[in-house]
């Protein structure tokens, strides 16, 4: 049996639509929905939907006592699901909808190619269902290169699978052996973002083989959770992304190689900072702070996230 994991935060419409698509999905699975302390009526609406819909797929609703972010929210849902001893797990963003055979196709592939312990479906745009969002990717020189992004799905006609070295947290299937000694899948270093890149880096170092199975297909309503964030500070968004990324690289690479890649990242970082504030001096100050912090910080906390993405006062603090 597979445990399918969803994390909800103020996204009842998307979560209910995802659950509705899972109701008619093939395979032996149950669903755990972890609610990250939504401050709207999500918990009540999702609970009412679960209670009012009969399906042979059991759905458990796990209310969390705080907003733990994506990584820890998934870890807590996995911990809850583990009490039922599932044979495998499937992470899904709550803003996805699935084809009925998406899981059965992954399972069929896994039964014949057991050496691949992490699988991703073909992930297409919800609004343009034949347009590929991504099919996993590859980690190259500290960057994640996505496979077949923005191509028509016909390019994958007849392709059984593709070996990859990177998966998106949007959707991937994996086996319990990949959980750490505490039963967690993701690092808790990052409140939001980068957890899937860190996971992919870790799997690559461990020699875990991963693949995309294009015959399995889901649809992603790209960016819905980000769109719910108010007062987005775009300099803060770029800063958080690069800080997350460079901390991950520092923790997983030899020192000499990291220093080289860090230096290579800096021009791109500056270009993004300048594109949003149009000030050379302000962009340079932000860049210097980033250059220092990637060597001293070990993650981006909830308070950092709030200061960068909501309160817009991160750069006012020493």
C-alpha cells in the first residue's frame, strides 16, 4: 500500500480538487492531508469534504498546531502515515490533479525496475495539459537543469523512462528506506523552498537511482501557494532562493568546489537584485550580505522567511 501525502495551507479549493481526482485513481493507497495551521476555513471545509464523500481510498486529516512550512509539514504527515506501515510513499502538492492511472503506472514500472527507488511522473501545466512543466532534472555544476520544460508532451511519446538526478517536491514516489533514522524525508533547515534540491543532492551522494516515468501524468496549478503570499518583496524572494541554494551546496560539496561555484553564482545574483531595485549600491550591499551569510547560516528559518517575504524588513536587520 502507498501513502499519498498532501500538505495544505489556506488552500482548501485546491486540496479538495486534488482529493476529488484521487477518489477515482487506481491502486492500493491511502491519503494523509496535513493542514499547516491554516488561518482560514480550510480545515473545516476539507474535513466536511472527507466526511461527505465515500471512497474506498481512506483519507486522514492531520491538523498541525503551527505552520511548519513545506518540508516539516511533509515530514509530520509521513510520520503519521508510517504508523500504518505503507510499502511506499507518494508526495503530491495540494495544487495538483492526477490522471486515474498515475500511481498504477509508477507501481508497474517500479515492479520491473526495482533499482530505481525514487520516481516522478510527467508533470504538466494544469491550464495547458499537453505542455510539460517538468519531468525531473539533473544536477550539474551546482544547478538543477529541468528536463523538457515547456515542451509539448508529444516529445515523450514512446519513452518508457528517463534516469534523472533531481526531482521536484511537487510530486515524487519513494520507498521507506530513504527516510532518515528519525523517520524524516526532508531536512528541516528550510522553512520554504530548496528541500527537494537538498533531497536530490543527498540521494545523488548516496547513489540512489531516480527516474521519470512519462506514462504517469499529473497536472500542476503552478505557483498557487506563492500567489497567496501578500506583500511579496522580490529582492527578498531572490535572496531566499540563492541563500537556500548556496547553503545546500556548501553542506554537500567539497570546500574548494563550493567556493568556485559560489563565485560563479554571484553575477547572476547581482543581476536579479538589480532588476528589482535598480540601485547599484543597494544591490551590491545585498550581494555582500549574501556572500557572507552563505558561509555562516545553516538554513532559512520561519522568521527569516517572514522577514524576507512578508514583512520586508530582513535587510534592515543586522
